[in-house]
């Protein structure tokens, strides 16, 4: 069976709309589309210090799977996350 993986590259909610549930709704829609397209998993990475985003991804069902050190975040790092569909 072929692994059909999707990646979420960037999600951002404008500051004045944060906390209104828009991020959760957007992620739920992305997950629904992934399931409709018969993907087997979704992955993403998020800056380790972005606690609100990490909490949101966890609530939607993503699990932390490791760390990632992209050059664009130096000297910080990111947490990799995955959702098995």
C-alpha cells in the first residue's frame, strides 16, 4: 500500500481574529479534505516556542514526533507533529 502523506506548510490567523476558533475550523477542514483524498497522514512543524499553536494542533489530534532544526529558525528549533488518518 502506498503511503499518501500530506504536509501543512503554513497556517496563520491574523492577530485580531486569534482565539476565535478560526484556526481549529481551518485545521478541521484541512483534515476533512485529507481524508476525502484518502491520505494516510498529515505532518507539519511548528516553532517550539509557539505554545498556542502546539496546543491547537494537539487538540485537533496531532502528536509530537520529534524536533527539527530549520535554518530559518536559528538558533531556535521546531517540533515535528503528525496526524495519522
